[in-house]
């Protein structure tokens, strides 16, 4: 057990007097990554609110910010802030697991600024010029990769992402190779290397639409239902080791089993995207069977989080981090597991494919699995990066309020979109006289208004989350 | 979990499972690649279609529409729009945007010339003839 050594315990007192040292000084490079992640998260939600309004007031902000631009900003900011979160997590947990300083903290800071500036320029490019102009300015014709969902970044930005990822992996891999090798660091590194390797398929864009879509999923699916789950599992396991004090052997056994089930179900589970895009019909069987099992690793993750917290050997003063860890276990299972299963069987998906049902699943899955696990890591690590084992009681109470506001409003966003999706399928795809797309959309506008209201509550939760970083008070939570 | 079930057993399940199912995935991918020529309408992949796909991508059409059900859910499915509306309607529609109708969802004006419109329509026609296992359920997409 190394937990107790993580932080030199100090008597309760004011924040300023609390002075907990990081175990390794170079872990401090994680801090700017976490701050950038939260900043971009705010941008993502603002554009989400814009889009939500455009769903009901179609010409809102048109032609300044057309829907397609807002969506590109919304989804790309999500991906980039999660990547910042994963990188910050990597820079924080790998030195601690490897029991040595990071190979090159300087390189980590250079990579941070390169990534932040490249990301910001890309977003400015989306907003400032028409997309076709951006494609021309960035030489898309040399190697056309733009204009595909989630991979809208100019080719040169994609190259930049690869370069940043390689410096990150080089830095962390050398640290692990020279230091202690644990299961958590190994799984984290496997996930991060997988992330980089599968991203390379974003450079393959054949004219043949079926092949284009087939390998597009090797980035998108093998990320979010494959290697990202390894990263998530490793981050969750790291935080649970720290906050529960449960024997590392037990936690690492769970971690291996969870990620085994992830890849056993998730790789062939890619087939649930190969039902209707020109690929052979046998994918309907492979995809349905294996993706129906994809909730299993997520359910194991829920059990894992609750089991470890129940068997805890210490009461960590950072209650908020424990709450986020339990929350991500539950919400990932609901969003990715249950809402994924809802429309994954081929006969169901035939009716729901490409409707608001897909959108409902996407929202809760990304929030529950990835947004929440990054926040779990930030919630645990940020107080330590700021020189204290845990935030004061008042700050933690505000953070817990933000947890409940964001999480409950996300449940409602998901439920409203599910209702909209069911009605859309009913009106547009079932029955003898199906309605045209826009006619059906107008009839379900009520649910889009409710979704937008829930989105506003989510935003309030996010503001509270940021406020919690500035609340001062007693440095230890009461027992 | 019982004590006899060790971490190394769990690790072996992970590595064995990951390798086995990834190889199975590669085998299925190989078989799919063999089967695609009969399904993906590659016979009609002309230069014009390639130019049309480039226009489709550089105008970020996927940011509002779906194509074979993938994309954004803000505007109609376009995988079968060639059958639903026909080539002339599609061209006239794109030229006439935005409608400017108050409160309605708006599509930008992309300033495509006649040749580019023909290219885009050729791409949508090619896409509409891919064998999608009878998806979408009806013409409304």
C-alpha cells in the first residue's frame, strides 16, 4: 500500500496552511491539461445549447453559425477536452504508478501548448470561414480527410494530433519502461497506444463510400467501445486504489476482467454499425449478438466501483471524488450499456438507425463514461495539484451539487430525446402513411424544448462545478 | 471473487480474448472485403462521383444530414434522396437555399455551379444504389 505516502497528512485548518506535497514534482504538468479540459467543456456545452435552440427555432444565429458548424464545434470540443483529460490523467498517474519522475516534463508542457493552440485555431477556423474555404486553405485536396462526422478537422490538424499523441506516448512509455510496471499503468498505456494507432484510420478516405464508412468506424467505434474503455478502466482503478485503500491485487484483477469483457464483446460488436451501410447481412447476427453483450463490462464497472468503496480500508477526505467514481460507474452502465442495448439488435435498429434514439444514447454514454471519468480523475488529483489532500467541506458540497445537477439533467436530456426518438420512429418509419422528416420533427418540437430546458440546468451545474474550485474554507471534510 | 481466481488468470483471459477476437474481426473484415464488389455499387464509381463526394465532404453536409443513417439528425436522410426527390428537385433545392422562412431550419447557400451540382447529384445517385439490406424502411428515410 502506497496510499498513505501519497500525501503528508496535515491537521485540519485553513486551505492556505494545508501543504501537501505531490509525490513526484513532474506530476504537476497535469494541471494545465485539466484546466484546459474544463475550459473546453464549457465551450462544448454553450454550443450544445445553441444547437438545442436551433432544433426549435430553426433560424437562430443563421447564417452566422449554421447548425452544421455548431455541431462540429460541439462534438470536436468534446473529443478534444476528453483527450486533454486523458493526457492530464496520464501525466498524473503514470509517474505515481512508475514511482519515478516523468521522463520529460518540459516536453509535456510544449505538447500542451501545441495542442491547445492547434485546437483553438481549428475551432476559430470552423467559426470564421466557410468550411469549403477552410478545406482549401489547409490543403485538403492533397490528402482529403475532412467532412466526415467527428473527423471534420483539417488534415493538418489531424497530423498535429498525431504528433502531440506521439510525444505524449514517448514521454509516458519511457517513464514506465524505466520505472515500476503495474497493471494500471500497463492498461493505461495499452489504451493510449490503441487510441493513437486507431486514429491513423482517419487518414484513409476512399471514394468508395462503403469502405470509407467501414474504416471510419475503426476510429470511432474502436475508440469509444474499445480502447477508450481501457483508459477509463485504468483511470477508475487508479482513483479507487487511492480513495479506498483496497488491496491493489484485488483492484487489478477486476480491471483485467473488465477490459477482457470490453474487448471480447466490443471488437466484434463493431458489427452493430455494419447493418445498413452496404456490408453483408451476416453482420446483423454478429453485431447483434456481440453488442448485446457490451453492457456486461459496463455493469462490471458499476459493481467494481461500489464493491471497492464498500470494502474501503480508509475514509478518504475527498468525498466528491468518491461520488464521481461511483457516478461514472452507474451512468456509464446506463448510457453506454442500457441505452446502447436499447437499439442495438438489428430488427430494432432497422427502425431506429439515425434517429433521436441514437442521439439520446450518444449523450448519456459520453457523459456517463468519459466526461464523468475525466471529472473523477480531476476531482481526485486537482486538490493534490493545488497542495492539499482534499478540498474544504464547502467546496466539496458545491462540487456535489454540480454532480447532481449535471447528472440528473443529463438523465432528463436522454429521456426527452428518447421520447422524441420513439415518436419520430412511429411517425416517420412505421405505419402505412409515413410522414416526411420535417413534418415529424415539427410534431415532436415539444420534447426538444424540454431537452433544451434540461440543457440549461446542465449548464448551471457546470458553472457550479467551476465555482467549486474557488470556494475556500476548511481544508478537511467533516467525518 | 474467490481467492483461487488469480490476477494472472484474469490477465490471460484479457490477452487471449483480445487477440482471438481481434483476429476473428480481421477474418470477418477479409470476408466482407471479398463480398463488397457485389454490394457497394463500385461499378458506378466514376470520376464525377469522386468529385461529388469531395463536394459532399467539403460542405460538411454530414453536419446536418444523415447518409445511410450516419451523421447528424437535424435534416433529412440523403441516402435515398435521389429516389425520393429526383435529380432536378435536388439541384433546384440546393440553389434555392436558404429559404429564409422565419423560424424554419435553414440550409446555407453553397454557391455551387452547374457542374458541381451535377457532380453532387451523381454522388447521391451512386450512394442510393448501394445494397443496404433494404434500409431505410420507407422512402421518407
